C-alpha cells in the first residue's frame, strides 16, 4: 500500500531537513505553487531529489546582515548591484534552489528590469549566500545553475567556494572582492552587528572605509 501525505501536512522542527526521492520536475513545480512564497522553509531540488529545510531562528539573521554589509561596501566602491534575495533559481528538469540571498554584481546591468528570473534569458546570480550547512543536493543544484561564487556562513566563519569548471573549489579570497579580506571581515562585522546593532555596525563600516581611502 502506498501512503500519500500532502507536503503541507509535514511539520518540520526548526533546524531539520527532509529528503524525498524520485520527485519529478513537474511535481517540484506543483509543490512550489502549492506552498507559495510566504513560508519559513527553503527548498532544493536536483535530479529527482527534493530537500525541504526548516531554518533555525539564528539561521536567518546572519545572511540578512551579510546582505546589508555587501550593499554598503558596493555602494562605497561605486559599484552597481541587484539583490534578488531568495528568488527561486531553476534549471528546468534538472535543478531548483532557493538561496538564503543572492546578488547580481558583475552582471547587475543585465538584470535591470527583470521581474521574472528565467535563467535561459538571464545569467545566474554572481554570488549566492547561505547560512549554516549546505547539503550535497544544494551544492549540486548550484553547480547546475553555474553560480560562480557561494559564501557559506557557519559558526562565525565564512567559507568561499568558487566554480571551477563543473565543480566548486574552496578559495581563500573572493573574486568579487579581491582587495578585501572577506573571510575575516564578514564574520567580524556580523558579530559586531549582533553585539552593537546592525545600524551602528554599518555606520562604523562607512566611517572606516572613508578614513582608509583618505589621501
């Protein structure tokens, strides 16, 4: 006997993940539509394997702080950017992923006016940011999307992975910010935001950046 349970009936404890195998792309698309956008779960799909993740409360704050940090740095550097948040990235029939947040930086000009992200038309985000553990399914999905750079923040450390051919390799620096010590800077700023408040941390960052660039 096969027991069928609606996805909405599955209650995940914060910090837990459920994997479901032999899921078709059509089922994945239907699931996304049924669940809608107002939910506290993240979904990853790769070649028939579906993962549904329920983030811990502490999972959400770091990646939002990092997004604020990036926008301030990019603004101070005079660079364009577009924040696409947790927009679902799709490679039909193969993979789908919802990053904690993602950015267009090098390709920001190419997504101006975009309100429906189709990766057959637009390039993948230049940078995806994840908090905590990134599963094999998540990594495989990002590989299918060909996202050039991933940051994973976990336990006050930042890991940078860069796409090299068809796989990710660890990197000690960020190609997007080659002149900044990102792996040490980001954890320091995140902790400062938690200790002092995000607004104060960002004000201090602007001041320090301006002082470091004075003649």
